[in-house]
């Protein structure tokens, strides 16, 4: 192979590699610590809860961050992904936040360990958790039920809609707004259960 042919081959190889490389992926997580000030907890107050499965809409079972697009579309933000699936993060954080509000031994994930007696089963259905149309915040809609496991009293059913604004439409700001919305949901569940 002649020198010009080798140089041309190397140049083509470098060009192909440059074109095929994708931009780096930025991972985002919903932080364990809730936003805002720490709250006073009265440990052991109230009845124990068992948090069952938290249902999420199918469109949230993706690793890409989503933004609204047009009247009914969603666009995946290229190169911006969740570090943990929302189907795992949302129930874990909701349980942690409720435990912060009610006391560490007052909220358990179902199934509860032997010997733990619960007074209510909590079921949560997230109906919407997405960026606002303008990209400046997040909307969360949920329905939750507190159920007497003995069946002696009727289930309490609640609906809530939370809107958390963000100062900018960056992926980082949207993830922070997602976390704030989940924290507000835990506070709403606690407040309305009293």
C-alpha cells in the first residue's frame, strides 16, 4: 500500500469512528433526601402502614427523560436518562418520605416481615408524572387508598394533583421538580390520612 493510500485509509477510518460515536449520556437520579427543611417526627405516632405496589403509567417505564411535544406527544431527551428505573425509584422514595413524616417504624413495604402488625394498607397509583408543556416544572397526579386489612372499615380513597414549577427547563431542573413532586405527594398522603 502506498503512503497516500494509507493516509486516505486512516483518514476514512477516523471519519467513520467520529461519525458513529454518540454523545455522552448524562444520568439523573431522584435524590434520597427530600427537598426542603427537615420535619419534626413523632416516632411511633399513629398506626403502621404497609405500602403496596405503586402503579405507574406504562409511558414512564423508560430510561429516557421525557418532555411533552405538541398536543399529545412525548419526546425523549437525547442523551439524558434516568440512573434508576422510575418503577423502582418512586416506591422506594415514597416509602422513605412517608417514614420521615410518620416515623421510621410506621411505614413498611409490603409484604411486611413476620410480627409486624399494620393498621392500614396504602396503595398508590401515579396517573401522571411528567414535565409541564412549557418545560418549566412537573405535574404529578395520583390516587391513593388507605385500606383496613381487617375489612372492618371502608377504604379511604383520595385524589391529588401537584404542580411543581422550576426556574428553568433544563433536564437537571426537571429531575429536581420530579423529586419535589414526590415529596409533596408524601406530605399530602400524610396530611389527608389524619
